[in-house]
C-alpha cells in the first residue's frame, strides 16, 4: 500500500504541473499573437526607412552622415545583448549568450569589450565574465518606441563622443513560434552602401538631401533598436509557448506511465 500511495501522490503532482504548463502555454500563445502582429507590421517600415536612407546617402559625400558614419579603428566595442527578464522559454536565452561569447572570442579577442544588457537573464550570466556597463531590463515593463529610443540615444551619444568605436546588437530574430534565429547586427558606425543604389531622379527634396539624411539617421537607428527588441520579445513568447507545449506533453506521458504502474500494482495486491 505505501507503494500505491507514493504512485498516487506522483500522479497528482504531475497533474498539477500539467495544469500550470498548459496555462502558461495559453498565456504565451495570446501574447505571441499580439507581439507577432507588432513585429510583422513594423518590418516593412523599418526596411523602407533603411532603403530610403541608403538611397539618399549614396548620392552624397561620405561625410554627410555626420558623426555616425565615421569609421574608426575598433579599440573599444559595445555589445547590446537582448535576452528576457523571465525564464521557462527553452534555449531562447542560452542561444543569445552562446552567440555573444562566440562573437567576442572569434572577432574581438584583442578588443576591449563592454556589454549593455536588455533582459535580466543575460545580465545575470554575462556579468560574471564580462563588464556590463549598464542594464536596461525595465524596457520590457513598458515596451514602447519612446522608452527604447532613450536607450538608442544613449548608445548614439557614446559613439559620437568616442566612448566606443563600434556598437553591435545581439538578439533573437523571430521566424515562427518554434524557430528563433540569433542575429548580430552592426548598429554603429552606419554601414557604407555596397554597390550601386537605385535613385529616383523625379524626387524633389525639401529641405536639402544633407539635412534629410542627418534627420533620418537618428530615427533610423532608434527604429533599428526598437525592431530588434520587438523581434526578441516575439521570439521569447514563441519559445516559451513551444517549451510549455513540450513540457505538457512530457508530463502527460509521465502521468500515463504512472497510471499503468498504479493499475498493475493494484492488481498484484
């Protein structure tokens, strides 16, 4: 009888766990739909803004981009690492941490590297090994363009005043609920346009092209960071929904196996 009681308790415990993981899956699915719609709607705008900026820049001198287009020898690098504030999302955070470490070891062994983290999970692990100059975990508490723009402006200021010679963003790009793709994007300096860019001669620019480019660059950079954070946010919920779905399936299998053992034990009594 003690054996039967132990199995019965385990079945009850697993049933409670299943209820929790199933509920978390449904919550993540609801949040994923909203986050997916936001990033899907934003990508065309971000791409078009970048395309317009490149089109204008291609017809101007290399110095037209101001401080943000100047290429310098990379002596000090800032990596902006975007993870999540919460766990239970499978390999979502570990993939970004691995990508960050790989990027540093392969490309910046001779460079002084600082980190700016967005997300508690990345900050907690990476701060043990690397220098985290700041963390902006509160961004996810109220994810708006205005709040992300403040972080982007700080990054732009640190590049403009020479604190850092290069800034890169490491984040998970959302593909679908089951797939997140680790990305490393250059934030600053602005990448020079490669090859010929088609320009429309019928455009009338008011004010001048130079002024438009100088006003577009900060907006484009803020949008780039906001898109990366939005991508990561959607990827997080997709990863959590998938992880909770697998956890529920595993718990169901364990519960079924224990029920078979329980019935066999009862027949042997």
